[in-house]
């Protein structure tokens, strides 16, 4: 029953996110991009936000390295410590989010705010034809940060507020610097939050914890993370 209620809430949030994206695409994205290009681009705030966003590209790299190193540690015959569970969950959700936004960008094929729109006046979607100049939707920054924050929200409640603050700051940064449209961030935040929530719920699923009737099948409960 708990999971059914959660799924209904997820469907409601999906519907609200779709509406918000459509409203933003129609009425908000272009005026906002023009405003930020005219009034923020040549200010100190623009440079400060650029420096803030630069280290973010290392997060998927760190997540991937952590997964590989923990996997190698396990294959060598050693058991990972229980402390690795939360970082593993965050890493799994981050890599899943990275893959999801990579695929979605190529499916939707949306032009970037800068330089696509503010310089070349290109706007719209080229579905299934995403290219380096047409891969803005959804925001990878929003997707990955929301996935990690959603995971942290469930497994490390004490870090909820710092995580949300940092994610909001990053998302605002990519919008203000015309790295993404507002609708890109809305869609990315929903996608990432869904991935983080699903990552934790999948690990916690009783169906996955139930031993298989096949005696040759592995029992995931033997792993400390289960």
C-alpha cells in the first residue's frame, strides 16, 4: 500500500512537471534567456557562477571511480565496509542519471540557450536528432544533482538541507548563465529525483530480498549492503 501511494504521488508530480515544462517552454524560457544575456552576462556574477559550476563535471567521474574501486575490492575477496552503502547508492543514482540525461538529450534534440538562441535565434526541438548544438533538454546538472539529493534525502536525513541548497544553487547557476533553459532544469530535477528515489527503493525492495527458488541463483542478502 505504501508503494502504491508513492506511485500515485509520483504520477501526480509527473503531471505537474509536464505542465510546468510546457508553460516554461511557451512563456518563460526565451524572455529569461534574453534578460540574463542582457543584464547578467557581463557582470561579476556570471563569472562567479561559471567558477561554481566548473567542478560539477567531476561528480560523475568520482561516482564511477568509487563504483569501480568498490567492485574491485569485492572481487579481490574482501567485503566492503557498511559505510560504503550510502556512497554506493549516491554513485549508482548519479551514473543512472548521467545515462538517462545522455539518452534524453538525443531524443529531444533541443537547442541551447547560448549560443543557440541568444546568438543564432534557434529555438525548438529536433526529436531523435540531438547533436552538440541540439542537446539541451533535460539539464544534466539538474538531473544528476537531484538524483544525488533524492538519495541523500532518504538515506542521510541530516544532509537534506545542505544537499537541497547546493542543488538549487547549481540549477540556478545553469539558468542564469544561459547554460540551460528553465524548463530543462524542471525536467531534469524531476527525472533525477525519480532516479534517486527508485535507486533506494530498488535496493530496499522485498522482492529483490526474497531468495530465488533456483538453488544456483545468488542470494543478494549475503551482501552487507542488502
